[in-house]
């Protein structure tokens, strides 16, 4: 998609330049074209579902009432075990996109995630606020350091990567290509880190659709009760929680 936008922008700028050369249009028309180009790129970077810089798996293709649950930013020493207990009570599996830093600090929780049949994915090493500004080699280092940490503990080499904050850019595209990682986004964001339980549940209940990949965080206490109520509602609504790999039909680890 980005290539198409680049070509169209280049053609429009070339046409304006020719027009200006032959005194047909003002060169100032280039300014709005460049501004529109910048806005499109900012929107493309912030909306992972647009697949603007590279393809991310954000939703399963199915008409069955099946969805997958994902938890980002952990493992957390108190919240992740509570979530694991809850998932066990309702007999569902989920995917945990862990940071290398948290996994290294809480290896026994990571082991518990695996032992209970859940999937782990890579969510960068330090989840830096400046991650999107890192060079491709620094991003590559974050991805490989995290995979090394996760593999050391679980003996599994993850293939799934969720970009921190869901922001995509060409640098990350290059780093993912080099590491052969598969980018995974989401189709339904719970906003569990910013909204109250009532608001989150209301939104989840009205927006859940077949094939959804739902985004939670196992680092905020609110998430525990939200997930519990959501699981009850999913059962009542005949929704089945399936693993991310079965929903997307992709592997989670290197063979
Ligand atoms: Zn995150």
C-alpha cells in the first residue's frame, strides 16, 4: 500500500513541477501534496490494521463464532497468575506477548504460561516509548534479545511479534524481515489500560465479531475482572475462544 502511495505522490509532484515549468500552475500546490503524504504515513504507522508498511495478522478469516485472546506487556508477578487461573477455570487458551525484560525477571511465570498450554510471543525487550524511533539494527537487537530470553526459559523459539503500541514503520519492517518474525496485531482493543471496567465490557460486548483478536494487558489489575465477565458473556453468546495459531492458521514457534 505504501509503494502505491509513494508512486501516486511522485506522479502528482512531477505533474505539478511540469505545470509550474510551463507556467500553468503554482509550485505552491506541492505543499498540500506533501502534507497529505505525511498525514497518510502517520495514519499508516499508527493503524496496524491498515498493513501500510508491512502485513500484520489482525483478524481471523472465519464466520464461526470464534475469537482469540491476547495479553500484552507481561509477565507480571501478580496479575499474570490470576489471569492464568481464570483461563484455566474457563478452559480457554490465550497468547501472551511478553517483553524480554519482564520474562527475564519472572521466568517461573513464563514457564507456567507454557505449561498451561498457552502461546508466548515477542513484544520487544524493553517496550521503550521510543521504540518506533529505533534504527533497524536496534529493533533487530530488541527482537533477537527477547527471543533469546524466551527460548532460554521455555526452550521454544517464538515466531510471533506484536509491535509495541501497535506502531509500524519501515525500520520495523526491515527488522522483522531479517528475523523472519510474523507480525500480529488485533481487531478488537479492550482499552483495559485507560477505561473503567463498565466501559471496557460494554465496548467488548457490542463489538465482538467472529475471527476477532482481542487485545488485553496482563499488567493492569482491572483486566482480571474484565476478562472474567467477558468470558462469561462469551459463553452465554456461544462464542468459542480458540488459540491464535488455530484462528490464524500460522505457527507460533520455529520447528
Ligand atoms: Zn505493549
